C-alpha cells in the first residue's frame, strides 16, 4: 500500500471515530477528557486546514458543539484556542454554508451558557461576521444567526442599535435602495402640490416598509423549538 493510500485510510478512520464522539452524550463527563491536554491539542490541531482536510474539520466542529452542551465544558473550552480558531475558520470558509452553520451553532452555545461573552462580542471578530450574515440568502443561516444576535442584544446594549440597523436594512433593502435612487429617478418619486411645489411622497414609501424590520426571524416564527442538527 502506498503512502497516499495509507494517509487516506487514516483520514477515513479519523472521520469515523470523531463522528462517533460527536454523537456520544457524556455531558459533564467530557470534562475529565478535556483536562487531558492531549485531547485539547488534538481538537486545536484538527481545526487547521494546514494539517487536515475539510471533512475532518467539520467532524471536529460537530464534536466541539457536542462538548459545549454543558456550561462546565464550554467554560473549559473558552480557556483554549478554540474560539480564536473558530474565527479564523469562519473567515476562511465564509462561502461554505456547512462551515458557517456549524460555527454559528458553537457560538450560540457559548453565548447561551454566558461563557466567554466579552471575548466573543469584543475581541474575536465573530460578531462582525454575524452582522454581515444578517441578510444571508440561506434561511437556516439567518435563523441561527438571529438567535446569536438576540443574545448579544441582551448582553450588550451598545450593540443593540447596530443590530437593529442591520435588520432594518436587511428587511427593507429594496425600500432603502429606492430612496437612494430618488435623485436619479426624480419624476417617479415626487408628487405635485396644487401650488406647484414638489413634495416627496414619503407616505407611499413608509407604507412599503417591512413590519419585521426590528425583529429576528426567530421572533416571527416563535423561536427555535429544538436543537439545530447540522450533521
């Protein structure tokens, strides 16, 4: 068997084993394994595309999501390089829906447990990416992202207005772009008053505003009723 074939076999075995671990529910018992530095080193190393293929990284992300099911394990992971690595992966795989969903789910679990909140919001760059995803074309991504932003609004009032602004734009993009084009399409957007003066027909445009403009999709649909499963 050549070296390449052996490498492929090793990767396939890794994927199977990590997949099994990702579906093993040990809850706080995982903490004993996390205290083994070798296990944490394995997780961190296998989150880098320099060392492993994407399929393995995805399995490791699912495993981390499983580990973050309890606050104790989530708190332990917050003291590792995991969050920084997630930020790097999200930037590298910003066009890959599966990677985005997996990482968003992990971020949600960190915030839901109120662990590493300040780092996630202020230092990691993860929330900046979440703001960019506000109007993502994929509904599932928007929904998971909205859950994260709802938590951020609870934790950080300073970001609340920024999130509302992004949601306003996401729900009323067409309206905003129409207003931006007002000068270029003057005759389409004014109405003539009896005294001959031109007045912008704002009422018509206000009626066109989307009533959802301040809400997340989760608010509109009653929130998430069950855990996301991205496997």
